[in-house]
C-alpha cells in the first residue's frame, strides 16, 4: 500500500539509522492531553482489531482545546505508548512529541477548521472502499444513513495527504458526519472518539449490507427515500439514554 509505505518512510529520520526521531519537540502533554492520547491509542488499536485497517493504514485524531492529537506516521498502533503522544496546533505546527504526524494531517485539520468536531477517524475499511469504486453515493439501503446526516457521498479521488483530497472530503461532508473516499476508504467525525468510531463502524456495515444485497443475480435491493431516512434521523437524535 503506497500510503502505508510512505508513512513508514516519513516516520524515519535519515540521520537516526531508521529508528525514528529522537528529539522531543515542543512542550509536555497536559494531564487532559495524556488521557485523550490514551483514548486515541485505544481507538486506533480497535480499528485494527475490527478489521477496518491493515498495518498502519488509516489514522485517528482527537481535539483537546487548540491542540490536535493524532496518530504518528508509520508506527504500528500496538507499539504506541504514553511517551509517544503526538500533537499539532490548528495550523499544523507540531507542539507535542518526537514522532512525525500522519501524512493525512491536512484532511484532519480541514475537518477541525470547518466542523464542530472533537474527533476524526479515517480507515481503509474493505467494504466501504469497495463501494467507493462503484457509485458516487452509497445507496439508501438502511435508515442508519440518517445517523450520518443522510445519503453518504463519495469524495472524488486525489492523492493521499494532499490539500486537494482535503478539499474533496469537505465538500462530501457538507451536511454529513461521514463520507467515502474514492478508491481509498472512509472518514467520519464526531463530538467524541466513541461517536466518530461508531459512525465509521456503521458506515462500513451499511456498505457491506448493500454489497451483499446487490450481489444476488436478478435481484435489486429496495431502497429508502431521503424523506424516510430523515424521519429516522429525527428519531435517532433521541435514541439511547439521555442525560
């Protein structure tokens, strides 16, 4: 995978024998940032456990005030510990840690600069990526599309890690909390890491559902209308235990 190979290369400093950067950059993490980093690593590891990424593909971020904690480039998530905290300010300047941030940083920062997001999850989920190669929008095969704001769009392809891709993603996210990236994967955001991750998992499940239903010869899946999905979305806003 080109993205994974480049992230692995980006993480190494030419002068350190390929062992990764050794000089800590910026300040130390606050207690709140340390707790957020622990939760971020747990979420990143979950993307691997649940089969949403392979190796070091995909990335996760969480916002703490004006700092964005983000998974570093090319480092397996099971090797990340408390001392590996990696963070940038909202302009992308590194303020925490020694490891190089993910190459997809422009995409994460674009979401934080334009949306009321507390966390962002990007994966290379198999079924979602497959759907991104077939249609410009995920067909309304299930009402859980309402949890993402409506029909899930596919952002046009652009090279990973570029401002061009970040722009495509923002347009696909208009009125939505998740989108597909053509021939690439998924991106969702939420107020919390748990919410962002749940939206990613729901998106992958809907993509798998549509692929499964549409694979039967001679049969076409029934689809919901946008009005039906909007009605479901209104009910979903009150779903679960309310504080």
